[in-house]
């Protein structure tokens, strides 16, 4: 399975460590080797995602970038009919703002939630709502309304989270300035 994780934050002093943590966790605990981070600091995200042809897309967004995240999801949906998730502080703080361009929002820590979601998608080749209801830490639409499964418990012990594999990050973050 190919997973595209997108960071829209444009700050070359702030690598997308949260996405790298998720990618590392997914590889460690789920065997998902097809994860790639697309970083707006250093690449044309839409063009690169189109070339990558992912099966699933995850976008991380703070409130400042939420409109851009919606527009990015819309453009990806126009090209490919794949599940698109939104994560990050905006949707975690304002789950009611879930745009219809996102299939669901990931609330809080995304490592275990994404592991569960990708396992479901890999098994069913879709995301049936009867299964989504059992996954803590998401918000999604069902029957014209919104379902919020609440936050999942934080990962314990914290040492369960592997050290971030920085190979997921653009090397330009580590150049001498």
C-alpha cells in the first residue's frame, strides 16, 4: 500500500517530525513500507503526489493552513478517488470543521489511529462506517451527520514510539546554515 503524507507548512526550520513519527511507527508496527512524506517546503506537493499515485493520502494542517489543506484534498480527489485523511492541531481542536473533501479526520496522536485505519483499508479495500465506529480518535460523516469517536488514549509507554527515522525527511533540513 502506498501512503502519501503531506505537510503544507512552509517553514524550513520546522521539518514535519510528526509525519515522520507516524511513517516510522507504521513501518515498525504495521510493515507499511510504502509511506512517503511530501513537503511543501521543498517540492511541488500536488505534482509529486500525482506521480506517486498513492492508495491513501494523509494531510497534516494547523488552522493557518486548513483552507490550503481543503484545496489540496479537493485537487487530489479530482485526480484520484482515494481516501484522504486530515490530521493535526486544527482538526483535533475543531473536529466539527471537517470538510467534505476529507473522508475523515484523525484526532490527537495519529500513530495508532492510522495503523488501525490502514489495516482496515488493506483488509476491506474501503472504510465501512460499521468498522469506523469502533476506531477511537476519528471524526467522519455518516447519514448526513458527523460521528466523533473521541480521542484515543495516548500511547503508553511512550517508549513504544520508535525513534523517528529521519530518512523520511528532506535532507535540506539538515544542511549547515
